[in-house]
C-alpha cells in the first residue's frame, strides 16, 4: 500500500521517532491502544496527509490512491510532496521543528526548551479549547463565542462575548486573540490566556449579547483576520497590539551593548541612533519641562554609549520585563512616563536591599 517493500519500510523507521529495536513488540501490541483524544488527532493527521478520506459524521474511509512521498524520512525516499510545512512567523523555527523530529546516531540531538508557566492540570482544557476553536474556524460564517474568563487584573470571573481570530504562543503561555467585549466591559481587542478560560460557547449572530460593533463588522463582511494582528504587532514592540504605540529612547552601557544587544533582532522598529539623534528626539517628543531635565541628564552621558529608538505598546508586560532584565545596563529616556515607572521600580527594589 505504501509503494515500498517491507525491508524499505523497516529501514525508513530508523529516520523516525519509532525505535526499530522494539518494532516486533510494537507490531504485536494492540493497534489502537491509545486515548480517545490521541486517536482522534491521529485520524485527523492521517486525513490531512491523504492517507484517509474524511466522511460524514466523523467517519473516515480508505483512499483510492496512496499519497506520494509518505515514507519520506530516509534520503532514498524524500520527495517534495512528502515534506511537512510549519507555519511559523520566525522562518528559522521551521528548520528547528524539522530537526526536532529526527534521531541521529540513535538519539535525538535537537531540543527546544521554552518558558511555559501554564499549570499541567490545565493542559487538557487548553487542548479542548483549541480543538473547539479549530472546528469553529472551519464554519462559514465563523460564529462569535461567549467566554467565561478568570481575569487576573480584575481578580474575578467575567463573561466576554468576542469574535475569535487566532491563537498565539507568546513568551510563557497560549493566548486566544479576540475582538469584542473585554473583561473591563469595553468593546476592543484583548489577549485571553487560554488556561484562564473556564468555558467557551459559540453563539449565533442573532444573539442580543453580541456588541453592536461586531454586528456591523459581520453585516459589512469586515470581520478581522490574523493579518491585521500581525500588521499591528509589526508597528509596535509588544504583544498587546491594541495599546497606544509610543516612541521609546534607550541608552545602553557600551560593554553590555557589544555583548548582548549589538547585531541582535528585537523588533522591526528597534534601531540604533546617534547621540545627536537622541537629542533631537528628546526635543521633539518631550514636554518643555521634561525636555530641559532630559537634555541635562543626556549631557552627563557619553556620546560613545549606545542609543536606540523603538516604538512599543504602552504597558506591555513583555516589554517591561525585557527592560527590567536589562537593568542596570539600560536607561530609559523616553517616554517620560516609562522613565518614571522605571525609577519607581528601582526605588522599591532598593527598599529590599538598601541599608
């Protein structure tokens, strides 16, 4: 059925996660000795690869023609049709993901470790939300949803009616990005951490709880797509793309800059500028009182220090944590409000360690 002999098939397993040493044991084991969820996902994957045909009522039928290049892990069987594709915003991650699936010399040699703060007990629920959203995103039209959400900011459970657009993994957790009535009761964009979602229910477009701006988008066929979110995030540093976009001016210690900042990618708008350009930005962006104070401070700094400008999303926690991680080798000049926040954080921290 695969178009290759049994010997070729067995040899091809050396290039997969399956260990040929226990192949006979695996072949003797129960074929579908797995959980309902993993079996369902395996059947979907086989259908996506063209090995099964999706029928009615979640049934699957045999295909008439076996897909070319299915056994495509060893060099002898590799074809372009059998290559898997990965949808990453960072192009190098596709190559990393492909390498992660390989064993070399009998061992996996590529590992990926990411910060993930989501409790393990909530992983099944997150899988359920993603599966439910996957089904909704295949409907036409895509329906809005009612979220029962445990808001960390409000410290209570709230109900939010939103139009779900896409899912992002950012820094430490998985987020659902949606437009609608957010936890504060405003009709706006919001990033909902999936492990804080307690219930997700699809709604018909006739439901009276749907905010009027969403109804207008639906009637005008202007409901947002993931392209809008990516475009907004390219304009400002931070995941909270719906927050105001502000200009940031930073100064780095030159030694720290050479080691950790120079020739690195932070954001499309993160770029090095000269000392004179920093002066001009302060004169242009700061109020008269702030301008005088900031220029006085800048005159005490060296022209050989490293100066950078960037646009960032006001209050974005990931940007704030990055700035705190750079302390004490970075100084914020603009905006003044952010500089004052950094000053307050340093004073509070000094209260822990100062005499």
